[in-house]
C-alpha cells in the first residue's frame, strides 16, 4: 500500500479553511447537520459575539490607519482646545487658577497621551518582510523501505510545517541516511533533477557537528549571512531561513523557509516537539531503518 | 501513563520585531525626535518604557489616564461652583470624549499586528489536574495521545485539553469533573456531557475568544474564558451517504481571553490532522477500527 494514499484520502488540508468561524454561521450549520442533538440550540444561543469580532476584524484590516488614529485624534483635540481658548477671548496662559484653565490643561494632557500612544503604536509596527520564492525543483524522495506508519508520520510533519510555517523544504537524516527529502530542492546542473543529499558528507560538516554537540535546535534566521550554508547544497540557493532540529542524537531535520526570520518562537517550539516525536517514532522502528542501511551497502 | 504535568504553562510571546524596550523609572517621556535621521527612519521606540512594576501592564496606561483625568474633569466641573461658561463646557465635552477614547485605546491596541502578548492563563481554583485516557486504545494511539495532549498544553495558552477519536477520549489538565470518582466514571461522565452538547457532530472549528461565565459548559473548569474546538473531518468513502465523516475533535480551553491566535489554531489543526492520519491508516489496514 502506497503510503501517500493515506494522505490523499484525507481532505486536502488548507489551514486557512474554517479557522475562527463566527457564530453567525450557526444557523447554516444547524440546517445542514443531521444530528437531532440539542447542541445547535445551545450553541446558537451565543449570539453577542459577532460584534466583538467586527471590531477585531476592522482593526486588523486597517492596521496602519488605526495606528495613526490616536495621533490625529490627539492633534485635532489639541488644536481644538487652543482654538476654543482664543475664540472665547481667554488669554493663552497656562495657569491653573481658573476652572477653565484646569479643564483645558486636563484636556491637553489627554490629547498628549493620545498622541504618544499613537507614536508608540507606530513604533511597534512589525516590519513586513517579503517572501522569496525558492529557486529549484520540487522533489519527494522518501526512503522506500520504511514502515507505513513512519512514512505517514514523516509526511504529516511535512504537511504541517509547509502549511503552518514558511517552510518550503524538509530534509530528514537519521542513522546516517537521508530518509526524507521533500519540498523544494536545489536543481542539479547535470540533469535538472533535485540535488541528492549526501548524508555522510553533511555529517562530517561543522553545521551538523555543532547541532549534535549542543543537542538543541539551531535557528539560522538569515541564511545568506551564515558561512556554513555551503554545507547545505541540496537546499535551494535562495533559501532565506533554516531551522536545524536534532532528532535525539541519531538524526537531524533540516527545515528551509522562504522568509528571513520567518519562523516565529511558537514555530520553533512546535518544531522542537515534533522533532522529539519523530525521534521517538524513528528509534522505535530503528530495526527497519538499519535494514535499509544494510541493503544500501 | 498518569504522569501529571509539573508546569504545564508556558507563556507564548509573539516577538516584537522593531525596537528595544527602554526602562525608565520616571514618568516623564521625552520624544527625542532630533537624534533621528530622515522622516521614514524615525526611531520612535525611545517612547516605549516600563515602570518595572511586576503585573502592571503599561499598555493599559491610556486607560488609567483616561479614567483619572476624566474624573478630574468632572470634579472640576462640579466642585467649583460659579457659572460655567460655554467655553468651559466645550472644553469639558471634548475632554470627556477624549477620556472615553483613551479608555478604549488598549482594547483596540490588542488587535494590532505584533501587539502585546496575550494574558497568561491562570490556574483555575478548585479544579483538579487529571490525565485520563480510554482503555480501549492501541499502544501507538496511546503514545500519540499522550504526546499530543502534552504538547498542546505546553505550547498553547491552555489549561485543559480533550481529544476524542471515534468515541475514545483522552483528557488532560484541569477539568471540572465530579470529585472522588474513578477514572472510568470520569470518562463516562465526560461522554455524557459531550453527548449533551453534541460536540461529536461538529463540522467546523469553533472559537470562543471570550465566554461569559454563565455560558461555560459544565465540564470546563471555572474561569474558562476562551475555547477552541477543532473537529477531525475526513472525506468518506465514495459510496457513503455523507461527503465528510467526523472522526472526533480536539478541544482546548484557556482561562485567558483571546488565547488562540491564528497561528495557534493552525498548529492545533496540524495536531488534529495527525490523528486523522492515524485513523485513516488503521481504516485502510484493518477496516475495523483501532486494534487493541
């Protein structure tokens, strides 16, 4: 049985689909469901939420405008206060003696607070970094004699990473052989096929040794600045970021991304846990893997 | 299999990319715009500061200032009798609306990209931490369930997790189960609760960023504020009546509001997908269900 058929029989997974459904969809869901359970009534009852989501959606869609909004509001109020004072014929002197002046001062302070909040919001705007499409060829090389369960777990890891993060290439090396090379790979000059992974050469290199010595994940957020990238010739040449995740002490997963600093802290911790799981699965089936090694020789 | 989590809560921070936070102890804020280069490269990060008081979130400062100055305005209006000129009234109206706007600012700021990290989920009081799994599952599935529940609790802002696959349950974290009952009874009680709510028939993911106390389901611990349910749906056989089959669901609850960002939900869906892969694998191999 081809392991790929497992994933083909599952609904093609698009993470953008059906995230954060608003409860306003419930009536449609009620009609479509054939279940006579009382859930629909109970859930359709949570009506008030859509109003909150509307604000959130509006802010998210007009991010820049909302960031400068307090500045404009504060600035306009400041001018309005000064205008009010001049129009009413009050001398523009900042003293707190009269009621009017106190009210003016308080309003001015509020206006300044708003302006400063707007400036702070502008300062924390994340820099948008563009995606760089990796140059290379698509490949899908899976070690053929692995048990189905292992293969489906590896493919699951690839599907998850490519769907949720900016990962575009995945290479898994375990027990000195490359058991998975999937996604975009560098194009070999000879035949236009993907460059194969030379596991033994990689394992002698400093990148692999360094990661294995520390035993911790290594995140190369901007691969172009990293001198060791020559040891990863199988990745597309314009791969922007790479995560090197050790799988126990016998393997490594190399995850290439298409955006500089594209992997968030959350992604990193998820990848670390996935690495542990892959290591557990692979070491359990280590017999099968070592069989492959013998056949390979 | 009954290993309880020692410290299941890891606060997940979305890293702020630009600028560094500067620490100042005084309230005075000086906008040093003169030491910047052109207009586009204005370094405004100098305006960001923290008092260093633990538990005091500086992003809520506009709210406190709004409340404080708004009440001072009202005090000023009423405490000092004498005629109130129209000019003063205008200023006060403007001031009060500005105060209202300042109060709303932290709420708006929460939805901006790269905004402040979410509140940390607090441990609910009065609920016990439990880890229970149906007995009727294979070892592979047991390991996967244990790993998945552990990872979900550690990596998302959650307090409780429930995974249901074809009726087999695995729960971990804080749950409002009845005290002093055996594990089998807890599972049966949960199954009844799920049946009552009808969670097994969900076809779409559900996200409640803020649940009111009275709307929280009975099995969830008190203080649950966010809830996310991700059903496991796969394409059924071509000759089956329905297009999609629901194999189960993953439920996560947190005591913090807006606990799950889009990325968190995507990762949770990835974990749910893992169980789908297992289900289909066993379907194709044995055709019966999970072997024991």
